[in-house]
């Protein structure tokens, strides 16, 4: 993969955090908790009260209160009100899981109390609870994300490890803002320089200090000096076993948190399992899902959804064909050779958005390429027609790829289908994105599309390949609608 230097934005942000006292996750906005509780109580109680009143149920107020308390009780038992959870997720699936638990709880209560409101009416009255809670989660998530871009509501982290390992951890954390960690200091173990610009709080020797508490005292002093909330250890040959054990004892005795970076990147927590063998803490990494019920469900959803989409969108297809033909000469559809799963080529269908000789003119525009990798992208590509610009802005030019999904060449969700000339220059890392069928949408589309760098695009594709699940596909499809409406990176 082609590597580029990523500026350490989060490290720069940590300078702001160092200027004022920070208390990590406790600095989250105080309105998160009351807003979450109020949304759950109102979203569950009010609709049930209104529906049961309309159905002339004998005790609508009692049922509304019971439902509201049951919903907040489920959220409480699932630890959705914990400080660590508030504002951290905008996902729909966890809320849906909680909502199904609520339905089970209320079904039992319905049998016990003999409540006789029609089942469909009762179920419909619970839908607002799901929607209001999802909306509240999205609101707090956006607010928290904006705060973290300004280094607020973060955990101040002290990194301990060998210089190369510590630099790797700092670089990964600094390059992204979708996490609560800001590195405020580093304690390198052994000789070696650091280029990240993070203050060196202390330095441990290559071997464990002769004094039993020598290493621990140095780390504790560094924590105090930089007001760290968390010590993140990048273990290595010089920091493992008994030495790491003694440091962990000292931190825990002082009431401080310790986290260990296992050296893995872009691995979903769903694939991780902690084990113990002979006193050793072991992290098991499950292989990516490639067999069983989930791939079968994906295949069924792909073909059934694409077939239904072709039927429902046929009037829109006709309108777009007419608009393209009237806007410029040439066919309405554009066919292009792309590379699919396992390197197998196929013909991909799109609505034509460029002039008919666009491919022949690509070479003369090569110097104007605005992408830093193998893809060709121009914000103001002169080959794009007026109708084509609108189709690209709304992503409607991609709709004929439903034909490819029905044929099995593509999926609804997956990596972007590459051109043969791009694949010819792939290295062994980039070739891994061909391990799954390409998709009409994917992480690349909901994360910025053409605004992404080449390395960012590859990183997202590999993240999808390694961590795919059926539920993640459903989540991506849900977030695609917003990305299409937003139009960011579509040109």
C-alpha cells in the first residue's frame, strides 16, 4: 500500500487539552443523561397513553407509565445510561436489540395483567420509543464528535512502550477523531527517538529497574505530571511479563486505568475473545465471516432487494433515459469493464453521465487528476454532461448496477469495483479488497466518496473485508441514504 504522512491532529489538539484541566469522559455535556432518560420516558409513555386512550383501554395512564418505566429499565440494565456509553454510538442495531427486549418484557406483562388492546395497535404504539431513542443517540453522538474535534470530553492518555511501538499507537490515535483518546505524554522504554512531538514524560531503561518500584514510580510520576486518565501500554520485548505486571499493580493500586494495545489494527471487537491459558492472558481473533447463515442472508437480500428495486424504479429509469438522450447524443446506458471478486472481470452498468468519447479524452486530462492514488477524479471534469452532473450529485447514475447485483457480479454493499488498469498496479495488500464482491455502496460512500485519499479508501475497503457481518451491511445501507442526500464527495 502507498503510505503517506498523516498529520497528528489529535496530538496538536492535546496541547489545548493540556492548557485546562481535563477529566476525561466525565467532561461530557451534562445534558446527555437527562436528555436520554427524558427521550426514553416520553418516547415510550406518551404514544402508548394516546393509543390506549383511543382504544378505550381501562387504564391508559397506568399502561403508559408502566411502558415508560419498562423502556428505561431495559436501557438501564443494558448500561445505556453509563457515562462511557452516552453519546458513543449512533448505531440503530443496539437500540433495535433493546427494543425487542422491551417487546418481550411487555408481552409477559400483557399476559400477567390480562391487558386486551389489539396487538397491532399495541406494537405500533411502541414504534415511537424506538425512533425517539435513535434520534437522541444520533444527536448526542454528533454533539460529542464535534466536541472531540476540539479535544473536549476526551480521555487524557499516557502511552508507555518501546519507541517504535509507541509512535505507531500515537500515529493511529492522532489520525482519527472517532474515539475518546488524546495522547498527552509518552514514556518510551529503552533508547530511541520520537518524531510525533508528544512530550516525553519519562523514560524507562531497557531492563526492569533494580528497585522493585523503580519503573512504577516513574510511570506514576508521569501520570501525575500530565494529569492522565488512562495509561495505554504497547507491550514489546522490553515491556512484558513481570515488568508489565508490576506496573499494572501500581496503577491499579493508585486507582488508575490500564489498557494494553495488542498490535492489531482495524479488527472489529466482535471478532475478539479473551482467553486464559496457564496464567497467560490470550486474545483470540476470529476469522472473517465467509460461510454459514450470514453470507446466505446477504445473497438473498442482494438479489431480492435488487430485483424489487428494478421493478419499483422502472418509471424513474425511463425518465432518466429520456433526460440523458435529450441532453446529449449517444446511448443512455454506459457499460464498463470492472474487476470483481477474486479478480474475475465483469461488465458494469451505469447511466451515461459523460460525453460519448469520454474514455478517449481521459489521457489528455491525466495531469488534472485530483486523486492521490490510482483512481482518476476531477471535481470539474469537462467530460460530464449537465444531466450527468445531476445524476452524479444524487448517485442515480449508479442505479443500473442493480442489474449486476441480480446477476451476481456485485452486491448491494461492498468495496468500490475497480478498473482493470487500477488492479494491474495493486500490491498484495490492495489485492485483498477483491476477496469479496464489489458493492453499489459501502464504507467508502458513507465516509466521503471522492473526497477520500487513496489510502483512506483502501483502509475502509480492508476494514469491510475483514470485519463484514450481515448487520453491518444493514447499517451501511441505512447510512447510505443520508450520504446520498448530503452529496459530499459526489462528483
